[in-house]
C-alpha cells in the first residue's frame, strides 16, 4: 500500500492511512528519501495517527528513516502516536530516541517551523 506524500510549502507530509507491511515501510522510506531531494524539502512530517500498533520493526524503520532524512537535509517529526501505542512501546522497551515527535499535525508543523528557522541561513 503506497503512502500518500503531500507537499506543503517546503515540507512533505506522509500520512499513513492503514497498517503497513514491512515492505510498505521500506517503500515509504525510499519514497521519502527520493522526494526530499526532488522537492528540496526542509522538513518532513510522518503522521502515524491511524496506527494502533507500532512493532519493533516499524520502530527501527521509523527511527532509521528520520536519521536518514536528516542526513538528506530535512528535519523530520513523527506525529499522532496514540496513547495506547506509546504505553505499549514503553512497556516493550521500544524507543524513538533522537526522533522528534509531536501530538498532531499542527504541533508537528510548529516543531518544523522552529527547527528550520534555527537552521535557516540568514538572507544577504
């Protein structure tokens, strides 16, 4: 299942619409890496609101995806982790260490605005 990736200004928004297989997660990673370069995106939001489970593979893949996109020059934030999912992740020892997270899309945009503002080059 392909995840839609929308362009909003200098940001990309990947909104996961249903549970993804491992292959779908890897495809999302590759698609985002390509689109960051194609659109010269400064930020990426990955919306996981619909997921009621984030397993160890998905956690590792998301964490790796965020670090890879940062290396490509895009600040990245994961939004919409449900309370039950967060609880289960903590109980299982699954972490998104070093990964920006936000409650929802609005807070994710605010996070990126603040992060990219700090790293923006001053105009000459």
